[in-house]
C-alpha cells in the first residue's frame, strides 16, 4: 500500500518515514512540501542520503489520489482542514496528525485554535484515533483525527481509574512536560537554544489547545462532564512527554489494587506497559518507540492517586500512533512496523 505524506519536512513527517521504512505493508509514496517542492528529500534531512531519494512534490489532490492509497497529513493546524476534504472526496483515506478534526464543536475549535473550523460535513466524518480506545470506530473510517501528544499520554493514564468510577472526576490536576521537538521544526524564540537550554518553562496556562481535547475524551468515556486543571512545561530535551496526573480516589484502595485494574484494562493492548508497583517510568525508557508506560501510586495519607504516564511525543504522540491507526484501518496486527525497542541511553 502506497502512503503519501503531506508536510514532508516536519518532525512528524520524518518519523513517519522512519517507521514506514521498516513497515512490511506500507510503501513510502508521494512526499509533499509546497515550500520545498522539487528539492531532494535529503537536502532537508541529510541523514536520509541514499535512503529516501525521491524529490519533494507540490500538492495535487488528483495525482495524490491516483498514485497513493492513504495520506498522512503532517501539516500545521489550520492547513489540514482545507486539504483533507479534497482528499476524502477523491476517495483516499486520510490520517490527520494536526488538531483540525479532533474537536467536534466548530465553535470550540475556533476558540482554542484561532483558525476557521473545518466544514461540519467533514468534521462529523472524522473518527478520533486514540488507538487503544476507539479501534472499532477506526476500522471503518475514511478520516482519522490522530490525537495530540499530551492528550494521548493523559487519556491513557486517566481512563482506567475514571471508567471504574473510583475517582473524583472533578479533582483532576495534570502536570505535563514536553521536549522541545513538540514545538515543531520552525524557528521561534520559544525553541531558541539560548532560551530553552538549562531552563524549565511553563506555558499556555489555561489556554493550551489540548485542554478541550482531553476533556472531550474523558467526558465521552465516563458519561460525565469533566474539566481538568492542565499545566504544560517545556523542558530542555529533544523528545519525550511526561504527565503527572493527580486525582482523589473515592474509597480506600491500595496501589496494588489500582495496579491490577490498569493491567486488566490494558491486557490486550501491547503498546501500553503498566509498570510494577513501586517503579515509575521515565521518558528515555520509551524514546523512539510507540510505547506508553504508566506508573501508579496511591498515597494512603491523602487518598490521592498519582499517575505517571510517559510517551515519545513524536512516536506514540504522533507518527507511531498514526501508523498504529493505519494498521487498525487495514486489519493488520497493531504492532506491524512498530516493534522497535526504545533507544537507550
């Protein structure tokens, strides 16, 4: 199956290419970058010299549909909302790595993303692609909204305890930290070396666009309206996300019992690893992989559960989950092309 990538010079695209290069059923097809069209791929990424040789192309929906079977949109928010409908109308399946189709409400999207919302016709078609939760819906979809990196780590960390009705859903506090690659490859003061090096910085307090996405998933899955306190931080490392979530449990319960609950919840999901009681994951332990590792601790003094959830923001938080969704769409084993051992150290 030939797979096109649009937004071909960003970090999400380069991770897609790395993963697809070892995928037995996906062949790298067209790679689109309007700003770099005509240039060789290795001009932007020299490490791909003599590995990926095709030139970058400009966007042409008819040609893409004729020459490819599936398209991954690795474009900034506000772009895919314009491109995805044209591709879907041309009969090609689309997995969108941006945020344009994640929120069901047009008003909410415009409030948080500051772009014009996608047309309702296409927004209603989009299936939210949190692979471990919505596999059945993903199978028959033509348009997948790949989840954000923070919502992936957060939702996978919180859903088991919330769905078991063992937590006060209005007590959720999420402390989230991300490596600088989450800001993309474009130059900005935020990601400037002198600004981020030896520094820890909170940003977008109360205004991060992933807040409504997290609340939407948690509300959908519990049947109760949920709001969260969500604070993001930028840390001086290239890749990785750690979320530390705090939630009050509603009855006296041990860490071992919570651990068993999580193990049962994810027993058929190979990319979620629940750590043994008393051990907690770090970002390096999932680097370069599609794993989400979760550690748990109930403080008997406060009756509060602390959840540590880590992912690689470019893999499970972006390209890896997109490949996982492509596997589900095509009824392939979810692990296909994603069995890489995490890079360590």
